[in-house]
């Protein structure tokens, strides 16, 4: 039996799906977590989870379209319509439409454990709707399965036929009056006292920036940094004390020792040291997501994003981009039109993802010491500024008018179990990535570094294939100040995954994580920097062509053309900005350069303000906010 | 009085008598219960009042006001 889970957004469909199928699909306290259908066969049913939708007729986003199209193709299957016990009045609108359309509907009243001032008589509800009704707390699997197995569908057609929305709501009101008691209609479910603070005109933005600072501090400066150091020390002591590695292998198989030391220890383990920082960053993002705060951010930033041709919904994608660009791009499906979706997919790579953390941390700490946190914050800010400029240009080329209705889920204390589970999944994915893609490409880098073009083993790096290939590409990067072939080689490896940049630097310099930062200031290393090239390199890494996973996701969501366009745009953007940065830093000192950049930014803002205020209207703009005549 | 909702939210409170638009967003609002007799409590935090929080049927929605069609309103 096919069991299709459907209902309004954020009613707990994926939670029920996970419960029925014993899966671990991503669950979040915001609208649009599920973007396409997913299914799993269990002992009793084939369970299908659909994206949330409000209505069968008026489709407002691509994810809703996916859900409605699926329902149309599977009209014979059983629909498990999940409704929120606290918001029956609105949820029953879709239920009425489903029953009226002739689907075999079973109503599942979810979230019954939450505090509510409503008491629902399920038998009366079933009697009025003429469909089976099941109540669940989303925890008792066996009870839910037994209830579903005992379902009988006698008559699911409604006796009345509704033409308008008003008629449906009158019918729903009748049901509520009959089946629900102790209803406090003035209760604004979804807004709490804390919301008044989080959405306060003056406090909202400072609270947001304080939260972001706290996340940065936890990740880069305190707990994250401490745990990374502990892992690094443990790995080093393990390697240094290994008799097998340092005595047996070194003496009996020097080539293999070289491979293990450079490829595995310097390449893969250098990256693995950043596991705590990446996990903490994702843990913080999961807490924000679970609490419902991201929906508040969508409201707060709607003004800014609508000026760029997006809507507040774009905040979900951009914030997820801090974790992983590839995952974030999947959430762009909740935009209303294809143009907005494509625009968001093109913009997301500008947000610095967690894979770039090792690059910032290692290079930043080598040159800026404890002030590194400000450099990292500056890079995130630069990514945001570039994103805004790109969005502004895209909007000028192809303007979009994204309408925006977003449900506010209630603020809640994040589920400890779910937050930990999601963070654990991120950590496992990172370890798997280090053990697969990064290991594979570390091996390729090592082979290219130790073999000549005649495929003979060599320890002389000047004869290596890698040097020949990279030297050929050096002229392209010379205007950026990247004169060393090692720098170019590490950038090329970053096209596969951004973690590879640090992994390949470790292999090329032939040092472990303890000496990596020091080797970067040594001019005899294959990869070395000056203060100036370090800044330009960090900026280039922030903005250049996204990794293969992001490309694949862009291709999947928006097509090959958009994905290739994104690669080209990101490379050109990174190249131009890095060259600008290199020129400014060559002409003046570091701090003079920073002041010059701020001045350029200020001048752009002033020019924009002057141009905006010069606008004159044609006399028909009754709501115009910038009109001088008015 | 027939005005745009973007104007209505600037001078709260109003009772929304009916949504008159037939475009997508108006239909969506009607489906969300934004119909005659619904008291709408508006909190607007945005400086340019481009989006607003509107409480409908005991649930809060964030709506971009500039996108909204004409509504029939009664000022209270």
C-alpha cells in the first residue's frame, strides 16, 4: 500500500516519515525543509513524504508544484493528511480540498503533546469530515502503524460541494465549533514574548549580529580552536611514537613511508583536525534552524533581499550556505519562480562554506596570529558584499518580483536529540569526505609530485609532473601575485573540494599540521606567502570557482548552463577582486589598503544615494517612497 | 473604503472586510483565511514597511505588503 504524507508546511510530515520508516531525514522548524518527494518501503507500506502545501489550486512555489503533481499522478493511493493540532482551523482547508477531490484521506492530528488550549474530540472530527482520524504525538511507532493497518475507507466524498474559499472556511468553522472545545481565538499562535525582542525595531539587528559573533567566537576562538588543537596533538603524538612508521617503514620501504607520511598524515589528517570547528559551526546552525529563528531572519532581511530581487525566503539558502553550499542550493527550490531560484543558486557560492575554514585558519593564524578572527570575519563580510553586488547586477539584467508569504513557526527549545543527530551526520559526512574524495585526490597530488612525465619515481620536486603542469598555468595567476607554482597547484586541487587546498599545501611542503603554519612563511617551501599574497590568496579562495559537489547540485537544480555560468562568474569575480586587492596592497601598506577599500565602498554608496534621490516620478506613483514631487 | 493592504498596514488597526484581488497572492491570502470578518493585527517593524507580520486566524504570517492587491477595509 502506498501511503502519501501530505499537509501544510511545518506540520511534522518528515518527523512522521522518519518514525514510520525508521529514517533520519532532515527535519527543521521552518517552511520548506522538504523540497521534493522521497519514499521508502517498509514492511507494511511504501511511505512517500511530499513537500508542504496550502492548497491544491493556487501553487506558489516549485516545491508545492512538485507535491501537487505527485498527488495528481497517484490519485488511487492513500493520503495521510497531517494536520497541526494547534492550528486545525487553517490546516483543514487543504483537508477539505483533498476530500472533495476524491482522494482516500486519513487525517493524522500531529503535535498533540504540545501545550495547547484546545481540546479535540477526534470521533466528532471524523464524523464531520467522514474520514478516519488518528491522533499522534509523533513518538509511538507501533501504535501509529497499528492504527494505519486498521484503516477502512467507506465513504470519503463530502456531501457538500464548495465553490469559494469562504465556503470552505465556513464549513471548517462548523467543524471546529462541533469538535474542538476551549478554543481561545485571540491567541496569536506563532508569536511569543521573545518574538517582541527578536523582532524589535531597534534590537533585532544587534541581537542577530551578537548571535553571529558568538557562533564565530565558539567556532574559531574558544571551544573549536581548543578541540582542534587537542586532536592535532593526539594525531602528532600517535605518529611520532609509532615505531612501525618511524623505524620499520622508514628503513625498509622509504617510498611507502614517504607516501604514508605526506599523503595520509600531511594530506588527510591535516584536514581532519578541523572536524571540531566544522561540527560546532553546524551545531550552531542546527540550533538556529530548530528554534525557528531563521523564519524571523527571513522577515528581518526581506527588505534588503527584495531590493536585490529576492525575498526573505532567500535567507534560508544563504544561511545554510555557511555550512555547505551544495546542500544550501537544494533549499532554493522554495522560491516562487525559476528566475529567483537560478539567481539564488548563482549567489550562494559567495557565502563562505565550512570547507574553507581550514584555509582561513591555517593561513590566517600564520600571518595574523590572534587577530585572525577579524580576518575571518572580514572574509565572511566580503563574501556578503560581493553577493549583494552580484545580486544587484542580476536584478538589473533580469528583474524579478518575488511575492512573499511566510508562515512563522513558533519559537521552541531545540530538540537536543535532533540537533546532535544532525551535527553528527555533518561530522560523519566530513570524515567520509576526508576518507574518500580528499584521500583520492591527495594520492593523485602525491603521484603527480613524485613522478616525472616519463612516469619514473623521483624525489626531486623540480622534475615532477605537478611542477610542470602548474608552472604552465602560473602566468594566468601572476597578476594576482601568485608567482609560485605550488600556490597554483593548491588552487587547482581546491576545484575538487575546498579542503583540498590545505591538504595539498601540506603534501607539497612536506610538513605535518604542527609545522604547516611555519612552512608558509619560509621562502624555500613549495607553497609560501608574504602578508600581501596571504590576504589576496584568502580572498581568491573565498570567491573562486565552487567545488565539484556544488557544481553537481547547481546542474541538478538549474541545469548545465547555469552551473557552467556560475563557475565562470565566480572565477572572473575572484580574479578581478583579488587583482584589485593586490594592486591596492602593492600601492600602499595593509592598513592604508583597508582604508582605501572602505573609501571606495563609501563613494559607491554616496553615488548610489545621489542617483536614487534624483529620480523623478511621472505623477502616477501613489505609493512612491522616493518621489521628490510628492 | 478600498485601499491597498500596503497602505492599510501603515495605519493599523483595520478590520479586513474582503480581499478583492484575483491574482495569485490574493487567492493565497483567501486560502489562508484572509477573508471577511477576520481581524488582522498588524505589527510592522520595517522602516520602509515593505513587509509586515499579520496575524490571521491565530497564526502569524510574514507578508510582503507591496505585492498585495486591493482589499476592502474598515478602520477601527
